[in-house]
C-alpha cells in the first residue's frame, strides 16, 4: 500500500496527492498512435505556462454573449478561432500537437468541426493544417495536390497545386455541406480532395493547426491508418490517445465542471499511468500546475517512485480544492511520469478549468487530496489493459484472511468472481477471462482486510 505523502512546503499553489509532485516548464509528451489510430481532442494541447495560443477560445469555458457555446462536442469542450480572418497568412495562433507513430504507412486525416456563425456552410468553415510527415498531400480519385509553398526536401509530394489560398506547406482544410458538427474535411476549393499523411518509419512527428476563418470550431482530430475502417476511426466513443512513450503513458480526466464560480470549490480528476505492454516502467511521477498569470510552480510534491509491470496500470482519483481567494482565470494541471525528475520526462497529460472571479480575504492556497485507503487494501495491477480477452489481476494483501475479487460492469452489476476465499499474506494473481463478456469498460474490485481497491479495465475485441 502506498503511504500518504509528507506535508508540502507552503506556496501559492499546493497539490497533495498519492503519486504526485511537479516540474515547471517540462515539454508535453506525444500522443501515441495505437493499432493505426490516433485521436486528439482539440482543446487538449495546453502549453504549460502559456495556455492556448492567442486567438483561440476554449469553449464553453470562454463563452460570452458574442460567442455562444455549441452543444454536441465530445467531452463537452472544443476550441474556436477568434483571431480574425487569416485567409492568406497561415501560422497565426499555431497549435503544435506532438504525435508518435509506431505503425508506418499512409494515414487519412479528418477533424470534427463546425461553422461558428450564420447558416452558410461555406463561411467560417476552415482552418490551416500542416502535418510534418514524409509526405503530406490531398487526393481525389488518384489525383494528387500538394500544399502550396512546400519544401520538397521535407515533403515527398508530387502533384498539382490545390485551388484556393495556401503557402509555406499549409493546406486550407475546410468542411462542406453542413453547419453543425461534421467530419467533412477537404482541401482544394470546388475540387474537394481528402487529406493524407505518409509516415515511412516509426518516430515522432508534429501535427499543426492555425487559425484561418473567424469562428471555425474544432472538436477532435483523427489520423487513421489505411488498414483501419473509417467508421471505426470516427467512432465518438473512442477515447483520446494516451500520451507518453512505449515505456509509459499518462491519461488525465477532469471529473469536475469546466468552470468554477468565484467561491471556488472541489475539482476532482483522475490520473492513470500505464506501462508499455512489454516494457516494465520504473521511474517517478509528479504534478505541476499553471496559474492564470501563466506561471508554473513546482515541485509541489514528490517526485514519487513508481514501478509498474509490463502492461500494468495504476489509476488514482484526486480532488483539487479551490478556495474563493484563488485568482480568477484559466488553470492547467499536468501529470508527469519519467525516469527522473525534473528532466527525464517520458509522458505527461493535462486538464484545464476556469475560475470566474475571486473573493477577498482568506487563504489562496489550493490543495489536492486523495482519500486515504483503509488498512489492508491491496494494490492492483492489471495487464494487459486494454485487453482483447484475458488479463492478469495482480494484488497483495497485508495479512492472512478472506479476499474477494469480483468484476462489475459500468452499471455496478457483478459479472464475474475471480477469487473468493482465504488468502495468505503477500502477492497473488487471478485471471480475468473476458470470453463471455461484451466489449466495454469494467471495474475489478478487490476486498481484503476491511478495505477495498478498484481499478478499471477495458475489454476491446
């Protein structure tokens, strides 16, 4: 069982957590392509210390009378360009999404977007796109277009120029035929071409987006390999791709509201760290925070030692307590994992929230707390996770006694019992066989010594 951390030093921001400490200014880890699919939520890429590039609105957190929020975005959030029309000036407000491709080949790109104003699907309907791949091009029935002004040394594209504007290797990427959220993603005016990127070798690349038409809204971005069916790739239930390396990935989910009032309040979130399927992870984990004035502070806690078996995962639910005296504005909380604090970062992920106003008086310290586990609660390790059928459930008990290991669906119904009886003290392993279970998310629950531990596992066929 992991012990509670010692009391932190006082500072403007204090995060108290099971795993966590911080590093100010560490670079964001890449989004990882898995089985030919890469999914990115447009609002995810917050730059620690800087927030979003100028010109982008984080909606609905920054909605107002002139910029009403639109329903229907995955996760309820999206980005909207509010930096003016940049019809002939790509690169304004550039957001750079680092990606890591493990399966080489040709990938199609689509984003889920919508128009921002009015009812004309040909207005407020496009942004600039650039993918640093071995080849980046548009294709329609075998006809190839290459972005205007591209460098042949960087982009192995042979074809014609697209209709419409473009320069410096950027494509104008537009939607057509709709004003609501749509996957329509084309280039070349009045001669629509689909967008593709070719990656000749595994490695790290960059996907860039910049503002073009005022009001264009972006929900999520998807790259999918030629072997992945389009319907599967664009399924809105697909989770965002994890961030990290083959050694470890980090995922963070904000469980609380996107906006807190001036009085502040609790902001729960969930952090999951997962080792590579065949790569045990031994390193450290920590957390940083970016304040509304753009400053990053840390280390706030840790770093904490973390060891995971290959395919192992650990998930913790934490709560950030935000007092009323905390300043108004956008906050970002980033969870890091790496071989060594502060420079060796292998994976990181962030979530954001906004606070409206601040109350005078009282402490401005923020704290993150995790409920203390009851004595005797076992530690869980699930591998592989996700699994296509079978997974090892590893747990340990502090003292001899009865132990029950059960699996529940998302409605709380018990669907399998893996162990139920007396156990000796020490480590144990049970086997989860999902042959009789449909694909989905399940909760493994271990009860021992008067305590309970739970971990989620995904069954994906």
